[in-house]
C-alpha cells in the first residue's frame, strides 16, 4: 500500500547539545481491526507543537543539509537548557498534536470500515506524517462537505477555549480575563464568549492588537502597553465581574497585576469594613502558556482569597472525563466553519517545514500568524 | 455590674499617619437572652493579632503617654503603607482573635444560663478586653479542670493545624510540607501529624530550629540554611510522598523551590517517557503567612500540574461548614493539654501590653516566643 513508504518529521535532541530535525521514511504496519489509516492533509503548527519541535534549539544558527527528500536541520542548544531536556535525549520524536485528513484504509471492524472515505480530525500526536494510523474511536467525523484544511485545528485551540469556559462554570466564575488575547486562540475564545454570552476581558499588548480583537466584536479590550493599563483593567473587571483569568504570558508581573485589580474591585464592591485579610472573593489565574519564560513575580496586595496554577488541556480533559470531552468535541464539529474557524498565514509541505526561512518565520510566534502543514503536498 | 466599667485595648490608624494604641474604658450593655459575659483571663498575641494591632506602625520610634490607667502609645506609619490602610483610618479597632475565661453572667436562655461558672474558649475577636460578650453557641466549653491559661490558644493554631490536615485529605495528598516549622503552629502541626500518622516534612531556617523540632520527634527536618537544602528536600519528599505544602514565608523563592523539588520526585517516580509538560502529579503550595512580605518569585521548572494560593483559616472554615468546624473544635477541647498545648514566653497585663519594652519584645515575632495577655490582672 502507498502509505507504507511515506515520509514523516522527527525532532531529536542529541547528547552533544544539537537539535536535529529531519524527514525520515516511515513504514506503517497494516491497521488493526479497530484502526484506520488517515492521509493527513492539514496539521497546524501550534505554539505547543513548537515547544516539542524546536525545543530549546537556536534556529538563528541552524544549518540545513539535503539528500534528495531526506532533509536534516541542525541547531545548537544552549548547555543550560540541556538539563531539562535530558529525558528526551536520543529519542527521535514525532511531532504535531492534531490534524485532519481522509480515511484511506481501515481494519476489519464495522466502526473502522464505516470511516473509509470520510474526512476526520484526530488528536493523537505525530501528525507531521503523510499517513497516520488512529483508532476509529479517536476520529472526529466532520459534517459532510467540510474539507481537511477547514478541520486541521479542531482540537487544541477549540477545546482549550471551551475548556476555559467549562472551568469558569465549574469553579463558579461569571466572567473571564484572557491575556495575549489577539492570538488565534484568543480570537476563538472571543467568539465562544460572544456566542455564549460570557463576559470576557481581553488583555493585549499593542494598539494593533486592540484593533484586531475589537474588529471581532470584543466588548472589553485593555492594552498593557498603555499607561492607564491598571485603571483600565479595574474598570473592565468592574463591569464584567470577571474573577478568573487565563494567562498565556506566565513570566513577569502580569498575573499578579490581574489579581490586584480583581481584589480592588472585590473590596470596593463589598462595602465591608476593614479586613486586613482582604476580600472573601476567590480570585484565580491559570497560566497556560509561556510567552515569557522568566520568573513569575507576584507583588502581593490581593488579600488571602487567591490562587495561581498551571492549566493544561490534557489535564483538564482527564479531570472532566470522556462524556464532557465528547460533548465539547461534538460542538467543535458542528461549529467548525463558524465559531472554531481558523485562518492560516501560509500552507506548507513537509519539506518546506524544514526550510530555514520558513522555520525562522513560524518560530517567531507572531500574533495572528499561523502555519498549516499539508503533508500530502509533494515532497520530491 | 462590674464588667460595665472594664478596660479594653484599641488600635487606631489616624489620618496623619500615626498608629495609636490605647487602653480605653469599655461600657458593656447587658447580655441578650442567648449571650454570656466572659471574664477574659488568657488571650495570646498571635502573629495574626500583631498584623491588626501594630499594623505598619514603626514601634522602634514609638512614644508612650499615661494618665492613670489610660495609656496611649503613638508610632509613626510610613506614608507608603498608608494607602493600604485607608479603609481602617479613623476606626478604633478592638484586637485579639481568641481567648479563654470564665462565664460570669448570662442572658435568660437555658443554653446561656448553663454556662455560668464554666471555663470557655471563644474565637470572636476583640479579646484584649477584661470582659467580652459572646453568644452561648460560640463558646467552646473545656473539660472540667482546664484553666483559662491552658485554653487561651484553642483556636487559631489548633484549628489551622487541623485545617491543614483536613485540606490535605480533601485534596488527595498523602503527605505535607510545612515551612517555618519550628513555630508554635509548626510544633502543634508536628504533634498532630505524629498522632495521626501523616508524613510531614518540616522546613526550618537554622540549625537551632532543626534541634527544636527534632526534639519534638519530627522525622523529616530540612534546613533552608544548608547548602544541601535542595537535595535534602528532594530526599525528604521522596520518602514522604508529600505533594502539598503550607508556607508561612510567602515572599522570595521558597514556594517555587518546593514545587521544583516535588516535580523532580514526581518525574523520577513516573518512569514515563519525556513529556514537555512535566508530570501529571498535582503539586500545591498554600501560602498562609507573610514572614517575608516581598514579592513571591516563581522560577518555573515544575511542569503544568501545580497551584499556589492563599490559605486562611476563616475561609477554610466557611468552606467546610459548621459540622466539620464543630468536629475539629471538639477534638481541640479533648486534646487541649496534649496535642494542642501552648507554651508562653511571658504572661502580661493589658497595661504591660502597651509597655514599649514589651511591645519591642513581642513585635520581633521570634520563633518559639509567644506572649499571653491576662486582662484580669490588675491594671491600676
């Protein structure tokens, strides 16, 4: 079968402190009874994919070598970063969390056979391959007429946005704050909140980003680049009643500033007499990204009812269980052309994904820029 | 009745930036049907009481004036601290979270009448008074023979220690970490953990404190003053499986260091292949104190399954509800001479509590030092 000699991308951290990205020949074994083979046609480069793909490699110093299709990129890794990478040294790792394509073969079970010819999205990792095997039960079947390139990003950002709302509901918050809000994820979250009528405070870092998110109908946008940031934030929190924030930045003072602003609103609203422990309103920030990988600095002033923590989609899904996960995925499939539509800066082949200029472009993680790999594009 | 002309202590922040501590005459109205009047004989100066009593006043520059019993201490407050104190400016505040004494009068209800002559502990604030009214239902009746000085500290530290264990159980942790572990609270927590068989890692800041807590039978003691601190901590966490810490320090890097050490143990134990998001083991630090009021600095390296938050006894009790609170209090009453026994550096009268040398001593918050006020000692 054709897929037995396909190509796939691997990321390897070598003991000598080199990151090696390469295209390798992949030999798939035939699908088991409950498995299907998907011809991958759309798989995005998410920030979370970049973490695994580029790791701590310095792409500005990368070098490329080619032998026909066999492409190899080598980039140095700073010695200080190698310690945390020790567990992955020597293991060539497949990359690509999510993607979509067409089922071209299937095992003997009726569930698997029923998927032949269908366009499906899968979220099983290792998607930067021309063909990917998956269990029939892991395939999200898209409504008729949806093309793979419309459904390549059906999981990471859509489920993260829905997971944030679900978290807010479960923990009793009536409004949300989101940082780096002009991002692809931020745009989706903004659409979901508008659709569901959940108040959202969008924090962005430039006037350009204010425009991007306002044009999408966002009601509350504050820029951390303005000198009036702290007051603007308090004003927006007052109107929305938001007591939960999802922060993509991580490092620096932002998370603490959000808590301080929330506390100012809570103390002002309570009308209570002086309490040296602050308000009784629980204020929460979940850090889900690492745009600033420096230390998180919390200058206190937000009372005793507060929390900060990590938030990861996989942990969230494990916590809420398969029923909720299925409900969220069904919503994504139904609204894939509207609420959860993604736009891409550029679509590239697997070989182009290892082009130094292209790597330089997608490694910038620029707001609003997103690359899509179509592994079915010719590599030779 | 005698208690109508008693004395009480007040803490006042004045608009001109002065802290004023004073002894004032208090006129109590007669008790309502469900109220009792307690002659207060033992009320400790807890760190949390010092926060309200001294606030940001600079006691090194304090001045005292006396007019008979009427004593007034004035201390300057730094202008920068005044902003946070704005809500309490101009309000003379009673002080003293908890205490014990003898019921000397009661309202007409059977429940109140039944308490006359009984030794009770109460946790209603404003205990630095010669007489304090309280609802009969708020009185914890001590077993026969217990004296007020044995039961003055029945709530803040005992309920905090029990609340920490209850929190650990509710959130699924099998062991605890405690910082500033040689404190009065730390000693109680150590006894509770030994009694209940809960593994406890005691973090202290000096060799002297290592000795204090080891002599009390603590099994796991690590000193942050040793160069081997990080390794010692990892080793202790490995043995105990502790994934929850209660931190009295707050500012600085300690909370983050604890998370990093917990993550090292979790990654080592999992035997999993590389996961760039770290382990799936949830690691939690609750900050309940402010020995270092500077910024909390989290240098990451503990994956995505983590949380830090404020922990306050009052919030904990509100969350778990009256049944659990009653159960915990009953345990304190039963074990007040053993598990929950407190020792004091010195017992003072209300007038002595405003002596500049005494203020200087208790404001040092030295580990192992604790002052007890006996308001029934003569003030004239």
